[in-house]
C-alpha cells in the first residue's frame, strides 16, 4: 500500500512515523519546513510525555523522528487532491490512500498588510526590532509576547478589541509581569506604512512600532479536494478540531489505525 501525506506538521509527521513502522510505503509533501505551526511557540508545556520546551525544540524532535522513519519527503506544495492523485505545480503523484494534514491559515486583515513587517506568524517577524505590536488576545498573542520579550524586544504591546482574554491565565500573568503592555477594549482601526515604522491608529491614539503580529484566529487550510473521498482522510488542525498538539496527533493516530486495519 502506498500512502501520501500532505503537510509535515505534528499531524503529518505522526502519520509518517506511525505508518512507516508498519512497513507501509509513505511519502510526505511539505511546502515549507518540517514542523508546522508549533515552530512559533514560546513554550510547550501541555504534553505530559515531553518536558516543557520551546516550539523549536519540539520541531527538532519531529524532524529527527521523520528522518529516522526513512519516509520520502518531497518539498512541493500540493495544489489539489483528486481520486488518489496529488497535484503540485510540477508533478502528479498517485497513491492508494491520502492523508491531508495541512493545518490552518490565519484570519487575515488585508487592509493592515501594508508592508512585510505585518505578519501572522512569529517566525516571520523581522530580526533586531525593538518595538512590536500584537493584535489579538488569545494564547498565541500572549505566547508571542513572551517570546518577543525573551528575544530582547524591549517594547511589546498587546491590543485587544474587547476586554475578553482567551489565553491560559499563567501566560497572561507572565506576560504582564515581564513588562508587556496590554490595551483592553482598544481595537486597531488602521495601519500605515511610514518607511522604517508602522503607525497604528486606535480610538485612543496613534502608536509607532517596527512590526505587527496579527493573532486573530485561524481557519482550516485545505488544498482543492475533488472526486472520490473513500481513501482520503483529513487530520489534525485541518479537520477543524481544537488547536492542540495532542488532539492533532491523537486524531491522526486514530485515522492511521483504521488505515492499518483496512477499515
Ligand atoms: C504560537 C503558537 C503556540 C502554540 N502552542 C501550543 C502549545 O503549547 N500546545 C499545543 O498543544 N498546541 C499549541 N499550538 C497549536 C499547534 O501548533 C497546532 O495544534 C499543531 O501545530 C497542529 O498540527 P498540524 O500538523 O495539524 O498542522 P500544522 O502545524 O499547521 O502543520 C501543517 C503543515 O502542512 C504544511 N502545508 C500546508 N498546506 C500544504 C500544501 N498544500 N502542500 C504541502 N504542505 C502544506 C504546512 O507548511 C505545515 O508544515 C500553538 C500554535 C501556535 C501558533
């Protein structure tokens, strides 16, 4: 049996490691880097089988496990999946079963994307900046603020459009005690490019930053899916489950068990 996996984040790597252990012929496709979204995390501490570590450290483990599995990795973006055939810009590949583990994409505010210093993932921030604005008030926003502080970014502001914080209380406390400035009920109305700086406009005033990290939620990110779906499985964050590593990996393992047992 030949299995194609799209996406080498935690879910895709879980599938690759799991299936190759059963001697199944596996190929994994990745459009960027092995490891997926978790590479951005300041600290991962909710997996009881792993000591608390940074997202980058976790990615190093995933990369190593994938290498050891001897699975073929093809660095191409999969554009469509149809009746067992994956299509990339350059090639078509046929498989008996396909696992789509393509994760999520950000909810965008296109009007704010005034230059390359407005980003949706921490790892895309420019290096060497001293002032960062973060828009959003969930785990990802507070995690990003802590990572920014750890990296020596002096001024970090979080803007929340309401007064509701959707983050683990410990992250919030740590961020606030590390000097992150938090603006409740202060939606960002406009962003302007001023060359070396970004100007942010809220109802309370104007602010200057060097970069803006937008953390306003994410939605499933699927390639075009057509035709027969019998041998097609969407796993991990792409399936719309809660955005947690353990769920992404556990869900993938359940699907792989079904594949192994021919269900
Ligand atoms: C800042 C941050 C902190 C986090 N911290 C935690 C935490 O502490 N604990 C926790 O449990 N969870 C955490 N998460 C959530 C966790 O990262 C996700 O739940 C997990 O990464 C989902 O894994 P996945 O493999 O389903 O998707 P992803 O990690 O999104 O991986 C998808 C992969 O597919 C690739 N891909 C996408 N489309 C294509 C295509 N068409 N062709 C080829 N490749 C493609 C992508 O490049 C990516 O590598 C955090 C997330 C963020 C952003």
